[in-house]
C-alpha cells in the first residue's frame, strides 16, 4: 500500500459522518496555517492570506488569496455526505418483547443489500444546552454497536430471486435485547459527556465500521466506505494545499447534502459559494465589475466519483464510453446538462491533464437509463463560470463498501495540483489561454 492510499483510508476511517469529514479537513488546514473565519463576523482579508469558513459544520469553503492581481478563480468542489440511514426521533422499537431496534429512514439512494450483517455504529451531531448557549457537538460512538441481520434463507427461499426492501421492515438495526430499550440516547450523551436531558436536537447516522483495504492480484484496487465522494474530497485537499497561481484565488469547496439534492443552506444549490466569493471580493475592496471579470476567467471542477464498467454487467454501460479503474480521470457528459461538461470545459481540463501527464476517460449514461446529477449544474446556477464534471471510476457506488482504483487518487492529486497552478484567461469569442505557474 503506497503512502497516499494509506492516508486516504485513514482519512475516511476518521470521517464517519459529514461533520467529521469537515472537522478533519479543518484541522488539516489549521495545521497548515489557515485562519478560520465566521460567517457572522466581519472578514478582514489580506493579500497572500489563507482562510476557511464552515457552514452547518458539514460544508467547508477554503481559499488562498494570491499576492498578485486577482484575475480569476480556480474552484474545486466535492461533497462530504454519503448514502446511509438517519436515526429518527423516538427511535426505540421493541420487537417480540425481546429485541430493541432503532427506527431509521433512508438518507440518499443506497444499495440496501450490502448493509446487512456488517458491524455498524453511529456518528453525527447533537445540539446541547450549555447554560445560556446552544452548542453543537460531534458524536462518534467508536465501537461496534449495531447490526442489521439478514433473514435466513430457510425463512425466505426466494431471497436470491430478487427482493424489494422495505426500510421500515427490513432495515432496522438491532441495538440489543429488551433491556436496551431507552439506553441509546444515554450512550449518545455519554459519548459527548453531557446529560441526556440537555440534548435538544440530533442529526445521527449509521456508518459502516469496516476499514478500507487494498486488494487484487497486484494490489490494484482499494475498497472502503464512502469512496463516493471522500476519494475526491481527499485528493482535492492535497492538491489545494500544494498548488496555486499568482493571479487566481484558489478555492476548495466541500458541500453537504449532495446525496439528497443539495437543496439546503449548506448544499451546492445554496448561496454558500456565492456568498464566499462575494465576500472575498468585497473584503479586498474590489468592484462588482472586477468580480465578474474574474468569474469570466474562472474555472470550476465538480469532482464526484463516476461509474466504472462492471465486469459482470458490461451491457449496463454506454456502448462506446467505457471508464475503467486505474485508467485516469473520468470526464462526465450529459446532453440534458445533469453534468456541466461542455466542449470548452472539456478542452480546458484535458489540456491541464496533458500538462500534468494524467490520462483521462469519458462517461456518458446509457441512453436508455436515467442518470444522476451532481454538484456542477446546481452550483453553476448560483456562480456562473466554466465548469467541468469529473470523477474517479469506481464499482458498487452507494454501497456501504465501495471499490475504486488504487492508482487513481494519485492521478487526481497530480491533475488538480496542475489545475490550481493554472490561470485560465478568457480572451473573448470562446477563446482561452492557459497560463501555468512554473514548478
């Protein structure tokens, strides 16, 4: 296992919820000398300064202001959330007088079957009363706490013939025997050292306890929870810390709630990116026209993992566009603009990858299949600039344990470092010049 892959696996293992993803990123930025800002206070930004701001503790915007004249924005976006099950209020369900289960609901569109018979636990956030303040505290119950047991084949002989899962009936996690009734919130309260009665709000989710691993005949694959989209979030962070151009503001954005449509105050469809860029511009004393000029020479990469061709289901892929793991970064295209990649953004990003020596691939949905969307088209409605949708090829997307290429994380770090080192100058009439900083 190479050092970068080990770092990725460790990063994911330390990030059992979207809040922990952002906390771990924030700690990395603080260690590198970044200053944390607050949305509710005045920003006094300086040329050459490095800053970040959080919203809802689950979305983070980090940025580096250059020493030179600001002529563009280089923005990389990914997301912090993954499909899982959210624990409801009044969560105890006692079954047959002998089992205590937790009442849950789906968060995002997951593959249900792989959630069975795995060690699970709980992570997220609670809001606690502390004297005259309401304080958010991160929750991580760091032990094997729950499991969703399968029904034995003897009691469902048709189990292998296809099954439609009911979350309310089939997916409830088992906490303990009948004596466990009422103890879940005690466990949560103990984990953050507060009284149960002082917890006034919860955002708690299940997570898979299984740590990532590298496998294959030549150790060519990596499997882990949350590769979608923490593989991109991690690689973009590494590149952001390494790269930069004297004429661009480098921005590293990690949004929450992509898996449920991004329509929240901390999602890609919100004003969080717009607010951040506008405040940077205003704090530096720049005019609205200067801001719009910089957007015209701005470029955004929406990085969210892509589907690799499945070896057992090749016909599910587009006939002529076959992304594979370990074959480079995937550019994602969609005629209905679920992905924002167009001829300009594809050409710009391919040229950046060429300079970095990184291979690229393409993804289109099978024309008879309805594909998903991602961050790009939603954030572009708030901040309009050239944008490309990319990802790393993976299998088992939205499983609690996914598989990707062990080489591809390094490809993305190299490409995105080159991206941050680049100023894309808009020349008019659809023409651009790439200025790449000397290494």
